[in-house]
């Protein structure tokens, strides 16, 4: 399974538009390939467009990582792995035992204008 992970150079997991890096984790090889995120400081939708071109099976998300637009773009094309981990290394320790979801609750992708 190929899993998209968005994070900064410091390896802290970040929302699609705040992540400098898009990592594609290949669970068969236990390897992460890193790519520069063209959506960094632009938009979550632009980042999602790039991620979808890489054809992962799933994406790691936390509350606020997606927006309604990026969720709509990925729905039906990706599975979602919801995590509470903060660092890539912490996530990778448990990712093979993580469950996936086909859809997300609105609270995960909703934009809160008071943040």
C-alpha cells in the first residue's frame, strides 16, 4: 500500500498547505520517498492535486489537514488514515497497524474560521 504523508522539514505532520514535503510511504518496501510539495503556502487543493497524481492508496490526516475542496477531490479516490501522532517517525512505527476509512466526519475536513 502507498500512503501519502504531509509534513515539514522538521518531520512534524502538517496540513496540506503548510507541509513542505509530501512523503509517499510504500508499506511493501518500508520506504518513504520524499517530494517537494507544490501546494506549500498555496492551497490544500493544489497540494491534493499533486498527491493524487502520485496515485497513493491512502493519505494520513488529522483535524484541519484537509478542507472541503481537497476532501471532495480525494473522496472515492483515497482511503484515509486518521492519526493523533505528531511526528513522521511516531506515525511510521504504527502505520502498518492503522485502519483506513472511506469517508471522513465533517469535523476532520471542516474549516474553522476562528482558528
